[in-house]
């Protein structure tokens, strides 16, 4: 090796060593690295200039406020300009709230604000005053129902007016929240010694897992009213919620069953030999251990469900994606596909990425907990 | 005349086709210490696991404290409260501290107030000589310490019968003594004990009765003196010569 290389401070630094070892260790590696850099640069720079540097936000290149698609720079000088984000701004209200009445929208905002407070107690077990956060978690659904739907002193807002992120979060969070206890019962039932209970759980889980969510949504939409007494016709959102909850509970049950199977038999035997009942040993011994193990797969299926909620647009509900497609149908903003889809993807990505990070954090935490 | 606390009559058990227990007859008097030995697969663990119904027998009768073990869950619960069990693999609850491991059953089964249950737990931790480990988690203790916690955990329910299923088989040799010492102390206090073990030194000091099992049968039952010095069956002689001369 020549002295110039040895004395080069970059090559002796930690980054330098890492680069050499991982990216430039042989001619082939160097070649692949360079091709990759070129490729990333091409795609990245194209996307960035489209999305940011050459894009219109609220005004076009002439400085006019964008009122409809004809003001977009790319429609004035085709081929020279990037995205026209004004459509997102024009439709932002709908993306967030759907057709929720503007004078009542503070109720949705308040619910959005309270949601993190309701979740934080579940997510972080070392939180100070965690007990109170958990209490809040349990009363939050009632507060949210009262705020969003209305009741005494608040005017009623039918779910047919809900839409956008509100519907996506409502289905995602409520679906996951309701499916969780249901899935624990299903997982326990599937492992039950009692043949009727266990076969019922197996049939339920296998049936739901064997059917696409779209089919379930259609089924719930068409068939749910048939099972209910005459005159009671649950609204569309509720029907979708039932389908989403059942779907999620089957998948989560399998994740939890995996955790249950990982608990050695001796744990139950020890608990039972001391006189603890089935429910006591399940609650105090088995579930705390099994759920810890199943957290990553539970989060995994939850991310899946959160994205799958966009399928409700086929039964006429306007979730985030549904609102996006409605915006595209608007004559004054027609043909701005990319902007809408990129925005919708970004919103989904933010939520799913947060869930995924949280899952990683938990996995790391579990590893350190177990090595005690 | 001493009171019979456990009696097994013509007990048979099968795992599918495999006949694990064959016509087991046994009666245990209050305060008696019985050591059970035999080759692996001889049914000795299965037998003591039947006594608190961790395994169900298919034929015969098992009576503990005048309560017969049947499918009746209430009877099973009554018996389990009075019969403690210590396992080969300790089976401590890894997500609970040592103190919580021990106070769990008193709190949930005996409905004891938490504070009282923790006092009871501490007193038994002192008895097994590791009160300083109360706040640790099972994973932070040595095998011998874990098994002593497991013994304390069983004792905290204040049972009058203790079952030990190979309590030292999973331990490193240097830790066996600390566990056996606790068991000897327990025996001296008059606890009724059924111990499955190959620790013949322990058996000689503690046992009132020795039982040798092979292929699901009780082959020989005798007082330790006769059992070690004058075994009747050839199978017992062979077994003893193998385990005493290694």
C-alpha cells in the first residue's frame, strides 16, 4: 500500500474504514457501489426536484395563488415544472375530516389530540403515573364516541359525514383495540382442552383467515342487517368496523397463539400446583409472558390492518384513499394523480413507520429485559 | 395409630398405548418421608404428579386427606392447596420478582392482603436462607438459589404434604447440597414428603421408606436399612450397584 493511502486521514477514520470494508472491498464491490450511487442519485434527484424544488405549493411560478388546475405551473408550461401541491391544500379539510360539518370540527381535532394520551399508557410501561393513563385509555372510547358522534349537548354527526384520516384512524385504532381482547380469547380457546370451544375457535380463525378482507367487507355490508332484528340497520361504518375487527382478531389470535406456545408447560404446572385457577394462572403467569413474545407479530398484523382499512372505499366509505380518489374526480383538479397518491402514501407511511419503530424499540427492550 | 394422608389403590395410567403406572398401591402416613428411585421412564415422576392431579389416572383410586381425586375440579383445588410441589426445572415465573413469585399464590388463592403475603414470603425466604435476593428476578439467581426460591414458594401456601420431582437433577454438583440442606431441615420439622431423587445420601439420612420403581410398578418398598443392605429383588440390586458404584 502506498504511503499516500496510509496517510490519507479519510481512509484512517472510522467512516473511512467502514466504507472500505463494506463498499469498496473489491473491484466488483466498488463497481456495484458506484452503479448504486448513480441509480439512487438519478431517482432521488428526479423525485426531489419533482416534489420540492420544481414544485408549486400555494402559488405558481408567476406568483399567482393556485385556485384550480389551470393555475398549476406544470399546466402552464408543460414539462418544465414539478408537482402541484395546491390540490392537497384545497382538499386538506376533506383529507382530514371528510364531510364533517366545519362548525363541529373542533370535536374531531380534540379527539385527535386526546388519542396519543390514550395510547401512551399502553405503549410505555415505565411511564410515571401510568395507572392514570391506563384509566384514560379505558374511558377514551366513550369520550371519543361522544365527541365524534354526538350526544347530550353535542349535535349528532352521522357517520356518513365522516371521512378521510378520521375514518382511517377510527377503523384502524378501534379495529385493533376491539380485536385485541377478542384475539386473546380466540387464542386461549384454540388451545382449550374443551373440544367444542377449541373447534369453534379453530373454525372461526381458519374461516376468517381463508377469506379476503374485501369479501368480509361485502359480506358484513350485505349480511349484517339480515342477522339483526327488523328496523335496526347499522350504518355502513359500523358494518365495516365489524368486518375489520373480526378479520384482525383472527390474525392477532394466531400471533398470540405463537406466544402461548413458547411458554414452557412447567409454568402452568407450577401455577396450577399452587392452587391457582385456570383464569388466575392465565392472567398472572401465562399471558404476561406470552404477550411480551407476541408483541412484534401483533404490531406486524396491526400495520397490515391499518393499511387494509383503505379497502372500505369499495363499500362506499371515504377513508383517506377514498377522499383522494374523490378529489381526483373533481373537474377543477383533474389529472393530478401523482400528488394525491404521494400524499396519501406519505400519511399512511408516517403511521406505519411509527408503529414499526415502536415494534423495534420493544424488541430491543425485551432483549435487555430477558438478559437480566 | 398415625393418620393416613395419601393412599393409592390399584392405580393404573396409560399414555395412549403405553402403560405407565401398573397397579400402584401406596399409603403415606402423616409425617412420613418417602424416597422414590428407579430408572428413567419407570413412572416415578408420573406417580407423584398424579397425587396433585397434574396427571390424571385412568383406573384405581387416589385419596389425599380423605378427598378423592376425580374430575371434580373443586376437589382438585382443595388438594392442590394442601400439597406443595417442587419441580426439576424450578418453574419459577421469570417475569416476576422472587418476592412476587412467592407471594402470588397466598394473595390469589388464599386471598391474603398483599402486605401479609409479602411478610409470609420473606419469612420463607429467610428459612431457605436467601432473604437478600427478594427483589431480584429468577434469571439473576443461580440454579441452587432458584430451587430454594421454588421450595419457599411451595411452602408459602402452608401445605402439609410436599412432593419433590427430582429437585436436584438440573443442578450443578456444588449447588446440590444447599438445596438438600433445606430439604433435610424441612424433614426434621415433620413435613410429609415424597421425594423422587437419586441422591442416596439424602435418602439414607431422611427417608422412613424407600421405594424402587421399574416399568411402572413398585418393585420394592422397604425401610432404608433393608433397602440398601439387603434388597430383595434382583432388579433393585442391579440398580443400586449401578448408582452407588459410579
